């Protein structure tokens, strides 16, 4: 049985409000959220989940304070002996700009995204300004619809609500099924012994809640897309 490891690459960070992560909770608390790309190791192909930000300004103390190595995309790949041209496959959780800005640097990559997400990205509603519709021009986009078994041990799960076509990525590991959430959130969206908290940003709050509930139930290892603790892990599962 094929098993993979997931290496989180911290390719940017943004300062925001906790309420942007958690609907009706935590408003007024300023936080830094790391922006990740996830390198999936163990496949014949070089696979990334999301590609992060291309340009960002993060004061140096932030990385130090949170124990994060915040790097440019190329630098982060280089640590793994890779260049952007080596990426074969990019799976997108969703197409907010902080998850796909480095795609144009990966001309060989096939970019897998849900059709509902891609349609919204090309023709975004003005309520959401974080879609850049020409960002993927000329790249090799492959659309999927609904839950899809993409590779042996890598499954895509449609988890809409934060955006119209977000997808979570379930990866078989030696520690069980690791799930990268298909929507922006941190650990506070998944309080222990309590219902989940919907993402603070959403196009459908109830769908967003249901999506969070669904993946919490199916995950042995839950990977919230913007949680600080994730970036401190060199690999998932750890050794
Ligand atoms: Zn998002």
C-alpha cells in the first residue's frame, strides 16, 4: 500500500483577524497566518498542494516568534532539491490568490482544481476580491467534479462553503489519513469536544460548517490550512 509524507513549506504569511478564520468567534484578535504549500513525497510525480504567495512582507520577528521558516517559493523547494520546473502536479484546495500565486513558475505542472472553483475564479463575484482571473492563463488546468480518487492513496473531497468549489486533500500516511482542509481555517475551527466553527470567510456559511464537520470526522491527522503549528513540522507524520 502506497504511503506518503507531507512536507509543509511556509511560503508567506499575512496579518489578519482571528475572526477571518472563525465565524462569529475571536473577533478583534490580531494574528499572523502562515501561507503554506505542501510537498507530497512518495509518489513518482512531484506533487504540491497549493503554491502560496509570490510576494509578501513579513517582519523578521514573526518567523522567530512563531518558530516558522518563512521562505520564498523557490528557496523552500530548493531545500528539498527541487526547482519550480520539477513540479508535475499541483492540487488546489481553492483559488484565493494566497494559494496559487506561484503556479505560473511551474510550467510543467498539471493543475487540478474543482470545476465549481475554476468557474468562480474566472468570473468572481465582487464580494470576494481575492481571485485574480488571469493568474492561470496559459497553464495546464485539469478540472475535476465532486469527490475524486486522484492517485492511489490521494483523494480529493469536495468541501464547499468557504468558496464555491473548495476541495480537501486526503493523503494516506503511516499515521493514517491526513487531510489538508480545502478552506482557510486554523486549529480554533476544530475545538475538542465541541462542534466545528465555520470559516469566517464564506460564500455559504452552512455549507462551510458541514464541510468542516465532514473532514474532521474522516481525518486521522487534520491539517488546518493556516494553522501556525503545521509549519513547525518538517514532515507529517513526524518521525
Ligand atoms: Zn481561502
